[in-house]
C-alpha cells in the first residue's frame, strides 16, 4: 500500500525528529530509532518483517560497519528478506 501525501509528510517529520536527536549527540539512540522506524516503514509498505528480525538486524549491526552502505544493505537483506523462490 503506497503512502499518501499526508503519510509521507508524517514520515518526513519523524525522520527530522530523529535527525535532531543525532544532532544533540545521542547518536546511539538515533541509530536505534532509525532502525526501528525503518522496520515500521517496511511493514507499512507491505514487507513482512517482525520484531525478532529487527532485533536480529540490530545485533548484526554490532558486527558490521553501519557506515558501509553495501555491508548494511547485504546484512539487512539477509535478515529481513524471507521470500521463498
């Protein structure tokens, strides 16, 4: 289900609030909040992710440099994508 304009604006406000938390020096909290918001957004878009998968992603990101986009992508994909081909 695609987001309508009001929903998209709501998500943008949430991301702005999270960016504000990072600007105040609470980076650890910001990362956690971003990952949880990411999970909610995926669910809203119809991707079947559960809390356990999101916790697994958080645990995996302790071992993977979050600053490396490719490492983050493949780690998240391995944990969150569960379709059977």
